[in-house]
């Protein structure tokens, strides 16, 4: 393994708090200055948000169908009485 270069090839990722290869890093400019963050963490946040949105929709749809079928059953029981 030969990894002796003069210029640093890694950047400190403020999100993961570790160093990543600079090719995987993105420089974000904020009010307090510029920060390096890896593309992976940015993508992961984006993906997990999409998954959360999708999951939320599935859950609310399931809840709705469950609630309506429960209401039907209740109505049936009450009308049979
Ligand atoms: Zn990172």
C-alpha cells in the first residue's frame, strides 16, 4: 500500500465526523463558513426522507382501510342485533 502524497486526499466530514476521500466530498457553504460533507450522507438523507414519506403514505392508507373495514364490521354487528 502506497499512500504517501503531499496533498491531503481526504477531507473531514462534519456529518460522519470521519475523513473521506476528497472525491466523495462536497463543499457546503453555510453562514458560519464552508464545510465538507460527503455525498453519501447527503444522498442517504435524501433517500431516507423519500422512504419515510413513502412509508408514511403506506401506513396511513393501511390505517384507513383497516378503520373502514372495522366500521363495516361494527355496522354489521349492530344491524344484526
Ligand atoms: Zn461523511
